[in-house]
C-alpha cells in the first residue's frame, strides 16, 4: 500500500480550498438571495417561498445527506472514497444551479412547481458534491496542526466567494440585466456555474486521501449509526451546526431587505459616495448608480474583509488554546455586535458599518473551527470505537447545515409575512414590515448563536483531549 506524509503542500491546500470556493458560489447565493429571488424577482408570495424552502430543505437534510454519507463511506475506487464524488458532480451541480435561478414565464402554479423541483435537485447535487468534499478534510491528513491550517486555507477561499456574492453580485445583476433583474441573475449564474465547475475539477486533481479505515473494516450501516448515537461530541456538533446556520440564513437573507426598507437612503448615499467615487477613480465600477445596492455591497465587504482577518488568526488561537474554547468565546463576542443592530436608528450608517466589521472579525475566527471540530469528532469516534466512518459523521453535520439553512430561510420569509411585508413593492413598506426587518438581522438571529455558546459547555474535546486522541491514533495506525 502506498503511504503519504501527513504534511500538506501549499498546492494541495490551495487546490482543496478551491472546492469550497466553488461550493460557496452556490451556497452564499442561496443564503443571501434565494428568499429575495423568490419574492422580488421570480414573483412568489412570501408564504409560498417559505414553504418551498422549508419542505424541500428538510427533505434534503434528512433524505439526501444520510444516503450520500453512507454511499460515500462505502465507495471504493482508485481515486479513493470521496474524491470521485467531486468529479462526478462538478458539471451537473453547475447546470442545476443555473436552472434554479432561471425565471421561465410560466403560470403561477407552474412557477411553484418549477421552483420546488429545481431547488430539490440543487440540494441533492449540492449534498452529493459538498458532503464528500467536507469529509475529504477528515482523511486528507491526520495531523491536527495541518488540519487547522487546511481549514484556514479553505475558509479564506470561502470568504472570497462570499465577498463576490455579497458585495458585487447585486450591482452586477442590475448592470448586466440593464435594469431587468431576471435577465441579470441568469447571466451571472451562467458564469458562476462555469467557474465553479473548473474549480471543482482542480480540487479533484490536486488532492490525496491519506487516512483510510482500519485494515479489514467492513462496517454495517447500523454499526455506524450506533456509533453516532453514543458519540456525545457528535450530537453536540450536530445541534451547534444547526443553530449556526439558522442564524446565517436569517441574517444573511435579511440584510438585503434591511437596506432596502430600513436604512435611510439619503444618509447611506452621503456615506457611500466618497467611497464609490474613490473606487471609480481606480477602475472599480461594479456598484453602478444605485446607492442602496452600493451601500449593501460595501456593508458586506467590510464584514467579509474582517472575517478573513479573523480566519487568518484562527489557527494561531486554536493551536494555543484549543478549538472549543476559541470557538465559544469568539461566537459570544460576535453575537454582542449582532444584537447591537437592534439599537441603531436608520441614519446611523457609521455605527451600522462598524458593528458589521466587528461582528465579521469575531465570527471569522469561528469559521474554520466548526469544520475542523467535526473532523476531530470523526477521530474521536475512531479512537473510541476502533472504526472510522468519516462521511457518515460529516453527513450528519450536513443534515444540521441543511436543517439550519431551511429553518432559517423559512423563518426569514415567514417572519416577513407575519410582519406584513409587501413583495416587490415600489411604495413604502408598512411600519410593521420595517420593524420585522430590523429584528431579522439582530435579535432573532442572536438567539441561536447564544444557544450555541451555551451548548459548548458540554463539548468535551478540549485542547488536552485533542492531543491525546491524535497521539493515540498515530500509534494505532503505525501498528496497523
């Protein structure tokens, strides 16, 4: 059997990270624009959009992810267990992402069916691609420091994808569509599909699988599920992942409504004009003439830039203090700045931008740690049970991600409905809708984050146990 060093080259780290760049061109678009696309571009009622996002999302979470995880763990090929899935799904994922954000001129009932079908296939292919991709991080190396480093590379790539989607995508949609957002989003998604497919193929070509199950392991699915049920850190991470993505879906999808309906347009215009003028002088003209879109993009840009700064510091803190403790403290501080949004009046533009920057910095520290902790849970399971089932553990976390995304997205549109939001309105929204928009990006999303902080008190894999597990598994694999 060929063996590989557990040290990763820069090329492999970059190649692996491009897979998350590709996936997040889709994922960040879902978080940021799916609700807005359904209500204000495709023309669905908020209640119907909420039902599609919730029902399809829950079916995907509990139906697609466990099946993909079980199949991936039992895949045997010359390329490994998980890399083939990245290859097989690269092109179909791009095609379906384009179809899901297309706007065919159907009757209203047919539009509902089309939205449900394309969203279903998008989540199926996303699971078939991203779940094995995430599981690959658990077998690409067994070295904890290299795993922390890999996570940092990975989530810098995530931030670049997020930066494009949240900063430039809305102004570009409006520009290339000539004011027609339907045409604009189809053109943008076409290019995203092409770029994403190429990135996924690079990931397949540049990575290796170094960690393999113990020799002779032939584990039944019921044994894998039994191991999960007894794995307390896994249960905690499942709940934590769900809570984190409920918040991300609510606040991420709520910002576009917040800027269009709550933030004072005149104050925002005065704030962004010097910035956009400076950017225009150096050749950056993505923001067009709409000050609300420009403000929305620059607001997201500030948060993402400082998220990247937080990500770059994450490994240093995790190596010194352990993933659990750093994650909990940074998540708590980021939540404080999230709550602060509730107290800002519409014209407090400087305070709004500063809160976003500080929230982004501290949340950025947590981003690589979540998935690195899940990889640690796979090690914990092997350490405890003598069996390794990486993909089924990651599939459970993807269940948490999909449930969180579905519940958060459904809550977003349902809360808008509760507060009497009028989709695609050219007039002023009612006061209730404006109040609901304000709550959507402050108090409501802070609740799951605070619950996640409390949950970490029961997560037992601290810095000391990380080292203990790593050393034990190294010795066991040498004997094997």
